[in-house]
């Protein structure tokens, strides 16, 4: 027994003599050759593989099972045409997709995105990231993502309903409470989840937790709408605490003005921080001394009925709108919380943030910083939390919604918020455990990737080649 234990510990910690060391650069080159024109997917895979290369190579049994290919390539991808009728009776066609990436540690789980930019590369990157993020939450959830190039902007309520129904008429056979549990993402909120869940329920003839982010009256969880933004703030608090800092009095630049951005702003303001920017795809509104509660409440309402950020100065002339610009070069801040979309902070934005004195970046969006930006943050040794750790509160609370649904009961807001707090604290601890470098700097990218990887990899090993 002692011998086995010693052998196991040795395997975990010592580089093994192994002829076939995994080289991240070679794996990426191979994936680029086999799956060309998928830049977001290549980018996400590269970031993870670079972080886990040495852990992988210290455990040669992974390579014996060619784990790396099986982890990088999704289990399966569904692609389908979605035909629907607009209000004028015209037939419209969009593409629909579901990427089921990995279910080694639980049913496939991940949001659905409706946005004109959606394509297979973006969904493969999101599903890949989701696998590691879900692993970090410690809940039993695999990784998936889906969506359509349908844009809800400018569509009537009935058009959105007809689209959601047509989308689910294709997808319903592939999802279910123990198979694959979708949720919201960009362009998909409680209304869209309601329409999709309703149609799923009709086709499957069952009332189960097949979706999360549902309305409170039919199985939704309290705090789920707030969870991604609130969770990001809790993660930020843990990061700041490592340097004896707090949110109070800090200037925080937030991008986006959707679910994640607005609840991030709400919590930052509650914690005594000053949110100095919000944006949408049209441009950015800057509040040099922080939005007041009145201004924030107005923006929250404006956005809830599809208003645009350019309308904000019409009500508050003291706030300036910058057409077509992102927040990062417009205002100095202590903390940046990108909460809109992928690759929204590039190298020059990162440079501007650092020059302006920004010492913490906590990502609400998925992969909002380009690789160049990430390198600049890490080289500058600022506190930098990648989305897969910092925004995991959303899917974690979805996991809590699944638990409530299967028990057919509802927890109070306080109970869910406390669990969310605990989960974010635990994710932070895992990142520190695996990401602390010799000089004490915590590389949260490495910490999150290694911690997420080990759990999924070990489960895959135990389950054999599938
Ligand atoms: P929403 O649709 O509610 O809001 C998205 C916001 O980002 C909108 O203000 C939108 O502006 C803006 N935006 C979208 N695309 C672009 C673009 N290409 N350029 C500039 N701005 C853009 O989405 P969420 O708030 O739910 O999601 C935001 C991010 O957070 C995404 O990366 C998502 O994957 C991630 N995330 C979301 C979770 C959730 O629980 N909702 C969980 C974890 C991560 P406009 O209205 O003009 O399009």
C-alpha cells in the first residue's frame, strides 16, 4: 500500500522519462491544420495547453491515452438550419448549433448565444472554456455551448418566440436534465430561455430542469440573473484581499451593458466602488466620478427594453457618450471588469490601462483579453483573473438551480448568495494553490487552467477511451 502511494506521489510530482512529450505548439499547429479558420477556438486551446504542458508531461499516462486530442476536440457538434416566419409572413433562415464538448464530470452544460457573429469557431472556444470553468466550480457539470447567428435586436416579441420554438424543434432531442442543460448568454435572457424551455417541455412532455435561467415561477433560482456579475465581484474581493486592498473607493471601468455588466456595476456600487464606464456595441458612456444611483437605475431600465447607450446623455447631459469606442483608453481606472464579449481588450488597450494605473482586471466576459493583452497584464504582475475563474459564478448558480429542480424545492436568496460566495472563494483558493509562482505572484491563468484540467483529465482516464 505504502509502495503504491509513494509511486503515485512520484508520478504526480516528478518529470517522467517519456519519449512523447506533449508540445503545446505542435498540438495547436495540428489543430490549425485540421480545423482551419477557427481563430477563437485556436486561441482558447493555446492558452490552456500552454498552461498545462508541464503538468501533462509529468503524468505520461495521460499521453498513453491521447488525452490531449480527446480534450481539445468536442465530443460532438450539432449544426442545423432554423427556419421561422417574421411578422410580415416572410420565411427567414438562420443557422443553429450545439457543441457538446465534454461530459466526463457531469451532464453537458453551457449557455446559448444569439448574435449575428455566432459561428462554429466561437462556439467551440466557448464550449472548451466552459469545460474547465465548470470543473472549477466543483459541481457536477460538463461543458457545452450553443447558439445561432440570429440577432434578437429589432425583432418583435412574437418573432423571438417563433425563432426560439424553431430552434428548439431541432435541438430538443439532444438536451435534457441528465444529458445537456443549456442556459442564457449574449442575446439570451429570461425571455428567450422561457420560450425555449416552454417548447422543450411540449416536445419532451416532461417538466424537468432541462434549462437553467428559467423564470422564478417555473423552476428558476433566486440570484441566477445576478450571479455572474456578483460572482465576479466576490472573486475580485478575494484577489484584492491578497494585497490588503478592498473595492471601496476604487474606480472601476466596466464594459457592456447587459446582464453581466449591469449586475457587476450594481454590486461594485454596493461595495463602495465607483463605476466609471458602461458600453454597448455602439459606444461607451463615461462617468468620471462614477455613476450615481439615479443614473444607474435609468441605464438599467433603458437596457431592459432594448435602449441604446447613446440615449443616456439625452437624460443626463453631464455624461459623455463616445461613439464606436471601448472604455479602456477613455478613462483612467484602478480596476477593469470587461463584461461584453471576446477580444475586447487588445494589446494597446492593455497598455493604456497599465499606464493609467490599473492594478486589477477581473473578466466578466469570456476571453475578453487578447493573448497580447494577457501577456502584458501578467508581465506587469497585476492581479489578473481570466473569465473561466472570475465569471464562473453564473454557471455555478445554474448548477444550484439544477440541484433545486431535481429536489423540487427552492432555496432563499440569502442561501443561494452564500453558496455563490463560498464557491467563488473556493475557486480563488484553487487558483492560488496551482498558480502561485516562486516570487509569490499568483498567475491566475495557470492556476485556473491546471485546477480545471486535472479534475476533467482524471475523470476521463478513469472512464477509458470513449
Ligand atoms: P448580454 O446580451 O446581456 O449583454 C452583452 C453586452 O455586451 C451588451 O451590452 C452588448 O451590446 C455588448 N456586446 C455584445 N457583443 C459586442 C461586441 N461585439 N462589441 C461590443 N459590445 C458587445 O450578454 P451577457 O451580459 O449575458 O454576456 C456578456 C459576456 O459575459 C459574454 O462574453 C458571455 O459569454 C459572458 N458570460 C455570461 C454569463 C451569463 O450568465 N449571462 C456567464 C458567464 C459569462 P449590444 O446590446 O449593443 O449588442
